[in-house]
């Protein structure tokens, strides 16, 4: 009988096939679970990065508004007038110091067009 047990090495191989299927299913499950965990971690990292970028954007918008207010204040007429008077010795002229020049005549024809014909006497064809 011992010879018979030694001759049939194929009989234990059938349960191995079932074990290999179970092992493959478990390995597949572990791989899928690892991929899901990695994806969640990646998504959470990107979410944190987006929140940080949004916070930085809000700070930059506030800084821009502050700089625009400062620019308006520094380039305002009152401030520039005071600087011009103090540092450059300039002042607003009195009415007697101003000369108003007449405006040049307006040419209705656009540049590059033919000049208008000379005026004719009334009643002449």
C-alpha cells in the first residue's frame, strides 16, 4: 500500500488549485485596498494643498487691495500738490497769471482725405 500512496502525487494537487485561487483573490483584494488607500491619501494631500493655495490667494487679494489704497493715497491730488509746493517750490497760479489760448479750428475732414472745395458765391451755379 505504501507504493500506492507514493505513486499518486496528483491527488494532493487538486486542493492546491483551490488554495491558489483563494490566494489570488486575497492578493487582488490587498492590491485593490492598497490602491484605494493610496488614492484617498493622494486626494487628501491635494485637498490640503488646495486649501493652502486658497488661503495664500486670499492673502494676496487683501495685499493687493491694501496696495491699491496706498497708491490712491500717495498719488492723490492733495498729497502731490503739497509735495510740489514744499519740495519743488511750485504753486497754483493766480487767475491773473493764466492765459487762455483759443482752440484751433476743427477740420471736419479726416486726415488723408481730399480737401473740401472752395466756397462759391451765392447764386452762382
